[in-house]
């Protein structure tokens, strides 16, 4: 009976991860995958006391409320493509025009090449899953390859990416909100904060209650809203190019080699979504089509990023901002829509991205605590972390450098280096020499871009901070 309860809990947790993941974008997808990993890992161990079992069963029951599907294998080919595209597109779309302008039009080949490379690493992640039926998540693969240390390292990188992504979202919120409320001047006695900073604080305070939600069913709704915001931003920029709001007659330099290390992090960040792919794979009606799904999805996303990059660079040229929305003429309706979408997007992220922290905290807390006390502790910890992110974002308001650092330091490892290492370790007997060379080359490329990109973006960030002070 105990075994059946644990099996049911595991099933419910997997359903939660798959259902929410199917509606999330980049940052949200990371959170759901790690949430799924935490829960399935916890459910590998039997309860040591009846009281602990009661608590875990109660937590599982609350999770079941968020599940709207009856099975975990209900995604068709088209549905899976939509899910993957939605997971990949996020903050990356804001920065690709800036990256192309600073790297030159030939850097588009780097953007395309990284897309092909990440599509391949998505494929080999599934190969790792096929070698062990017990592996259901990205950290599971890390554990299969390198034991407990592998899981710990992978989980650490996932949390780092979630944290830095939320910082980037908050910086983006701060950068755009003063344009949304242009002409609004706020000042509080005793606080040396600008109107923009105060507006950002107010926005974060509005988002805080979402961290106290006990029923996680609202989270999937918020993440779906994030996808709609991304589509609105792209449509708004496209309307400027198509309907002539701005003349697309700017010239783009051929190549600016000295900027490649810093923009490589921006490009790589846009393809980061690999930690969610195991969830997509297990959610498919026909998992054998996953490779076709990944090829189709990465092709669409690469075309999307390339189109956005060239549109933005041709529209605004050297004046293009690190966020395309900040370069758009403020008086146009398309601009107002894009700005509102950019401001609202972070508001849809916080609750979902904090979910893995909340779930892990639930399992750490003593089982004798009441549900109300658990909610208070969970909400308080989440609020403190979000306020910490707010302080960091206001202190280091340099979007392009933080995003580039995130891509070079964390995303490149999750999307390129780790999958190849896992594949070589887990599937070694089946790896042919050409594949061995291919994976070795990808690891080398990822490591080079990771190191030079991290150094370049770190230096740029430090210089910006020094100039700011």
C-alpha cells in the first residue's frame, strides 16, 4: 500500500511537470524541469514515518489539482513543436538585433550554427533517456552519468540560470516601465530612488502575492501569458518593418570580430531550454518523433531570431538598444503594445520560476508544521529572494552584460557541454568514432565560447558598474 501511494505521488508529480512545462517559455521551463526533478527524486525514498507520509500525500493531492490531462503521453507532433518553440523563445528575442548589429551581419552564421548545434544536443539528450527508463529529467541524466555529484552540479547550474534569468527579467522590467509610464514622476521622502526605480519596486510588490499561492494551478496560466507576451513583441516589431513605421534602411557592418565573445552569450542564451526536453519527450504520444520535433522547432526558432535580428538592425542600425523595445518610436501604438508586453512578461515568471525552491522547502520543513505555517514560511522565503533579485537588478541595471554572462557562464554548459558529456559517458559502447569526434568538437566549442564569453561579459559588466559609480 505504501508503495502504491508513492507511485501515485510520483505519477502526479510527473503530470504536473509535463502539464506546466507544456505552457512555459525559457525561464519558466527551467523551473518546471527542476521542480519535476526534485519531486521525483524525493519520491525514490520511502517515508520513514506515517506523519511524513501524510504530509507528502497531502502535498501530492494539492499538486493533482493543477493537472488538466489524464495521461502524460498526450502531445501530438504539432503540439510538441509548439511547446518546444514556446520554451525556447523568451528574453533572447529582445537582444538579437543588438547582437547582430554589434557582431556584424556575418555573425548570423554563428546564430544559425549554434541553433544547429543545440538541436543536435537535444537529440542526444533523448538518447541518454532511452538508455535508462528510470531517467525522467535532466538532473536524472546527470546522476546516471556521474552519480550524485552529477545531479548536484546540474541542479546548481539550473538554479543559477533561473536566478540570473529572473535578474535579467527584472532589469528588463525596470528599463521598459518608465516608457510605459512616461511623464509619471514619483518621489518618496527619505528614499533616494528615481521614478523608474520606484515604479519597478511597485511592480515587484504587485507580483509578490503570486509567490504565496498554495494552489499551483494558477502558475500554468501565468506561464501561458508569457508566451502571448513574446508573440506580441515580435508582431509589434514586424509591424514597424512591414507597415513603414520606421524605414528599414540602416546598414549593418559585415563583421566586428572583437565583439563576438560578448554577443555569443546573447545568442546561446536564446537556445537554452534543454532541461525541459526530457519532460517533452515523456509527454509525447510518439516519442520516436522527438528528433523531428527538435529539428522543426530549432529551425523555426532560428528563423524567428534571425528575422528579428535583421529587422531590428535594419530599422535602427548603430542606435539599436540591447532591448529592441527601447529603440522603437514611443508614440506608435505598436511600440506601446511591445512595451506593455515586455513589462508584463516578468510578472508572469516569478511564481513559476520560484516553484522548485518552494517545493524543496516544503520537503525540508518539519512534517508537524501546519499548512498555514508552511505557506507563511514558503511565501516569506520567496518574497525575500525576489526582493534580493530586485536589489541586484536595480544595482546592476546592465541588461546586455547580465544576459551575456548568463549565456556564457551557465546556458552554454546546460545546452552544449553537459549533453555531450552525458552522451559520451552513458552511451559510450554505442558511440562511433565520428560521433566521438563530433561531440568532442562541440564540447570544445562550448568551452571556448563559455570561457571567452564569460571573461568578456564580466569585464564589460565591471566597467559599466565602475562608470555608473
